[in-house]
C-alpha cells in the first residue's frame, strides 16, 4: 500500500502525541498519588502520636492493676475524646479483635478490615477506600502500655477534599495537555499540508515533464526553500525548452547542410562529367580516325580545347571557394573606395558591349581591414552579374559610402525580378534559376557563392533586394579607423 508523505507525517505525529499523552498522564498520576500518600502518611503519623500521648496520660492518671481491662472500661471515653481531638471517627477493639466501642457505626464496615487484621498481628497499617467521590482512610494500630498491647484503636478519617483537589489537578493537567497536543497536532497538520501539497504538485509536474510535456505551468509564490525549489524547477523547464529548441534548430540546420552538401556534390559531379564526356568522346574518335579526316580532327581538337578550358576554369572556381572558406589569409588596411572606382573603370568596356553604362560614386578614405585581391574579385563578380542580367540601354549605379561603423556598397541594375524561391538559394554553389539563364557562356553559378564567402571572411554582410524591376546588392564591411584601431584590438580572424 502506497502511503503519501502527508499520511506518513500525520500518522507519525498522531502516534508520537498519543504515546506522549499516555506517558505524561501515567507519570502525573504517579506523582500525585505519591504526594497524596506522603500527605496522608504524615497526617496519620501525627494523629498516632497525639492519640498515644492522650492514652498514656489517661493510663497514668487512672492507674489500674490490669491495663487491658482498664482499656476496655475506658474505651468509650477515650474514643469520644479522640474523635474531637483528631476530627475522625474512632472504634476500639480488644487485642483479640472484639469491638468495644465505635463513634459512628456507618463508617466502619466489617467487609473492610485489612488494616484491622494487620493490627491484630501487632502491626500499624492503613488502607484507603474510594466510594463514589468519597475517599476515606482506615488506620489501625495496637495500643501498647509498658510493652504490653492492651487494645486496638481504629480511625476512619475523611480525605475526600484532598482526593477531590488531586482529581481536579489531574483533570486540569489532562485537559491542558490534550489542548496543547491538539493545537500542536493542528499546527502540524497545517504545516504538513503547506509542505506536502506543493511537493505533490511538483511531483505531478515532474511526471508530466518526464512524459515529454514541457508546457507545464508551475508557479508558487513562496520565499522559503519550497518556493526556491519551485522557481528552480520552472527555470530548469525553461532551460530544457531552450536546449531542445536549439537541438531542433541544429538538427534542421544539419539536415539542410547535408542536403546542400549532397546537392553541391551532385552539381559538381554533373558539371565535371559533361566536359569530361565531351573530351573523352572526341579523343577516342580522333584516336580511331587519326589524320584521315582533317576537318573532324580540327573540329574535335577545338572542342577538346574549349571544354578543357571550361573545366580548368571550373576547377579554379572550386579552389577559390575552398580558399575563401578556409579564412587563413592575413588582412591589412586598404582604401576600398579606390578599388571600387578601379573595378568600375575596368568593367566599362564590357558594359558597353552589352549596351549598358556604369555610374560610380565613392567617398574618400573608405578604409577597411581585408585583402585587396579578394575585394577586387568581389566587386568584379557583382558588377559582372549586373551587366549580364540587366536590361539593355540601362545604367548600373555603384555607390560606396561610410554608414555608421561600416562601409556600405550598393550596386543597382534594372532587370527581371528575382523570385523569393530563387532568393533563398541564390548564394548556393552551382545554383542557377531556371528563368534566369546567363546571357554569357561559361557561367556555372559559382560567382555569388564566392562573393558570399569573401564577405563572410571579412566579417561583413551581403544582401540582395529585388523589386519593381530592379535588383540591389547591398554589402557592408566593418570600417577601420587607423588612428584608433590596432591589430591587437581586432578579432583574431583579422590579424
């Protein structure tokens, strides 16, 4: 059988209180009884001394030859006198136990005579009789004159007042003890509920969490240890939620990266396979025909050379992507504005071939920490894409300026808008939109992925916005203040 903490706590308190109450009541009764016995004993001892003095004086005044006969003759007078002196009822007996006289017959019962039996054997004894609310003490002792027992005196004294007082004290202690224990038990019960109810709720919440339900609302407005435990439990659930969310994001990202990796190698395999197949086909045909067909030989060699060049260019692009992701080159402070101006001037001839113009504006002293060849390649690729994908007879605008703590480059061209689907994958290697085929042979979709790698290597950002028949490429690179910055204060990747 399963017992909860509250049941165990209350059961234990009940057992402890019950045992304590019984023990306390037992010892209090023993103490009161012992105290009453002392009081009664001392009172009887005093009563015996007084009565002995009276009897001896009586025998000395009225001396008689036979003391036993004299005791029998004076028993009535002595009993009546001692009754007044001791405030108790008295009976006198011979040494054989025969009744001589008794001041109150109703007080002496032949049924109760244990004390008298002891007196007949020469001993002093008393016994206490409790009848209803009355408490009477029967006290008997042999009267000894000059070493000889002459009779027996028996006293019946009422100690009901002492008994009633003891009973009242005992009842008072008993009820006070009951009240204290009841208050303590009630306080313990309230305390146990105050402790066990939050623990039960916390146990239920932990069970829900163990079953996978993290949306458990558990709040406890307390400032004690249990409140701190509940607060820590809630914080633990929140941290578990954060960790699970992070794990889920990492899992999704790893799945996405794995998918991109597979697609990347599939694209690389496809792109490498096509020129290799062409080269292998023409090479095998030329080997079989030899010089017999000069026209086919020249045509085949031209295809082999073209495909080899295209394959060579593709391998170089892949190597560039690999080098950009390694991030091992040492950077230096350069004026990137001048690089932009030089690239725009150099691309003017190609833009004219596509019936386009380039308009370039660059502020002075646009200093960044980076690699001049890589940044030159970055701008060449971006402007080259703007030339290829822009509409005829349009103007490509290039602007370089200082914005806050960054150098911002904006390259804009008029042309067909890029769809949201293509925008999500536009920086992936080998990715090409179906509706945006390049207008120039030799493009394999590696240009923007290289640009993204260069920008990331320079701790910058690149973003493409396409709307209203216009595409804008926005690049931001950290601005380098030569008078305040140093290599030691920069990120280790910049050193």
